């Protein structure tokens, strides 16, 4: 089999190649640049629990060294603090993790360079590609022209995507939805390690955010008029000094200005994300970023969703319906995020109308914005995908299609690990809730009760799967069986061992047998 061709070696392209490698799929990663990124602390990303866990699982070692988990999130209006939310650690709990984008890219690049299934090619700009019934042939330009052959081609090449243009896919949307002046600086602020959203301060822009980075560095954002005047260096320094004085008792403290910029945020959504064997991922497929939404984070979710589906196609063959489901799930999720942001912007920036946006609620504008920044609610919550089969014999705290809770589980090798550590390996996960097994010797409970029958059912599934055991799962009674996709989304729950129903649900996860393959009936297990 030919490798998957990934075009673009930013955070999303690197993540996709590493995610494919985790599923045992080789890739050629085409980077039109020299393979180095200029440090820009003012260009940073916020990862929430699912995407931080994904980057960590992919081998990105810079998260802990160069990222700063929020100790808390403060919201201020005028001169008063209106809300403060505290967090646990970024990996152990729900704290958002803030780090410079170049640090994320460097960590992912190091992992990709070291992985034997990732071939990273620098100085290779995509010029053209052709598809046939068996794969894709791509031509690149650089110091010399090269031809590449792949099973599929994925465009992770950003907002000006060459892949999208070669496919002739339109990219409609809104220009200059928001504009921010941004600065990275080192200073002592009154709330070390805590992020701040300041609405309607006594003077200056109507909204300021401060996010911590390691070593006393902060990223500050000032909301500007979407189509306002050019921000001069002197004007930005004035913003810095006035803001620090506002927060530090009226006197500007000593500070070291490290990096500055002006970010203009656009909202766009490609009309199609798949064309035969070619796919669009990340900024090539969508642009967002207003009111706290995170474009890079959505790109990582794209990569995780697509990787396991391409892996199934690569190893076993996949139905067209499964490959189509990448666009169906991810485009629907991002469209909902964009729709919520587009509805919120005029309300949050113009005042009034919040109850029209969220009828029947008492939520304030500050609460809505906070949810966007913290990965909650319509602006920020992790996506829920419509499951291919609505099997929910047992209600749990996770609805079908939602991200599973990161509970401790006993893995096939007997180790107890967080559930998320076992994602991204090209296998379904079947989780049995069995209180008390945590204190048993694994050799005993593997042969006790329902385990032999469940193990036989798992081994007979049409997709490779691992059998896990947990002492508990939120909202699930004892002997509940959960079927989890390779990307960590819940497909089905059952009351006990149901071999035929479990087989049908697993077959639905893969959207049926590949074209031309005979349908295999569910095995009969006594």
C-alpha cells in the first residue's frame, strides 16, 4: 500500500501524520518551508482537555515544558470581578493549556521526525495532483521537481490551501469578523498563572484578555474595531502601559515587551471537505477564532476524526459511507460552532439581544464569552457526533456520539491507565463496568463472570477491538458495556453482554463492509 500524502506541516498536518502513524499507517508529509518556525510568543494556542491529551499522546513533549495550564479564569466587568473559576492540572483535570504555537509545532515536528512511519519532506510545494481508482499522484516543486504516489491526499495547507484551489472547492464566509492587537510581554501581574477576561474597562478597548505563559510571560489581547485604523507601534505601547497600570493600582510596573502583532479573524467554511481520495483538514477547510473559538484546536479534532477512518481504509478497506462521514461529522460540528459565533458576535459587541440568542436563559454576555474561552457551551464544547446506530440500552453521563469520560481502565496488558491513553491505536474499545475488579488479580477476573463470553464477542467483531475493564463510569450501573470509537466518541451502551447487538454496532461504526466485500453475519456466541 502507498502512504497517505499530507500537504502542509503546521500543527494540524504534523498531528495528522502522527495520528496515522499511531494507527500503523505511513505518510509522506510535504512541507513547503525549510522545516523551522520563527518563535512568535504572541501567536499562541489554547488546548482543552481532549486536544491536550491528543497532542500528548502523539508524543509532543513541549506541552509540559512550554505550556501553562490555567490555575483559574477570572472575569471582570468595569472594575469589579464577577466570576472566578479554578482548575486542576491540564492533563489530570480540565484546565485549558496555553502555549506558543511555535512550541506546539516544534514538539510535534520532533515526534514526526523520530517516527519511522512519517517521511517529512521540506522545501516541497505542491504543484498538482491527479486521482485514479487506486490512489493519488502528486507533483511538488522545490530545489527539484518530485513525484509522489499515495493512497489518499490530505490538504492541511492553511487558509490559502493549494489543495482546495486545485480541487475547485469554494471557501465562502465572512471577512474581518474580529480584530485584535496582541502582545507577549514579561511582567508581574496581580494574579500569577490565572487568565483574565476584562469587559468594559474604565478606558480603552471594550474587551481585554490576559493569558499566562511560563516564566512570567503573558499574552494580552485587545479587541479592536473590525475595520479600524492601522495600529502603530506607539499606539500598541500605549495600550500595554495603560492596561498594566489599570491592573496594577494605577502605576505601570516594569515590563519586557517580547512580541507584538495584529490578528484579523475571518470565518469561512469550505463547501466540500472530500473529493474522491482527497480531503481538506484544518484551516484549509475552515477559519474561525472569534469570541474565544480556537481554529487550531478544531483542526486537531479534524485530524483525529479522519485518521482512524483513513487507517481502516488503508488496513482493511472502508466503505464510501465511512470516508464520507468525516465531512458529515466534522463539517457539521464546525458549522455549528461558526453559527454560534456569528450569532454571538453582534450581541456581545453591540449589546442587548442575549435572550434572543439564548432564549429562556439568564446567562450574561460574560458567561457566554467565558464558555467560549474555556471550551464550554455552543462556542466551545467538545463535539457530539450523531452515532451511526442509536443504541443506548443503558443511559450514562455520556450521550451516544459524545466524548467519553477519561476514567481509569485496566488495559489488555494489565496496566491501569487513563482511557484517553488508549485512543488513536486503530482499534475500537469495548469497556465493561465491573465494580471491584480494580483490586483483583487480572488472571482471576479475566475468567470470571461475563468476561469469557464478552471476550469471545470482542474477538469476533468485524473491526479490531480491545477489551477494557473499569471499576466505574459516570452514570453507568454495573455490567454496562460501552463501545468506544478509536477517536474516543461513544457509539453504544448495552446492559450486559449482547454479542449480536455489539457486532451490529461495531459494523455500524465502520459504516458497513467495504464495497465489494461480502457481508459477514454476526457470530453466534453461547
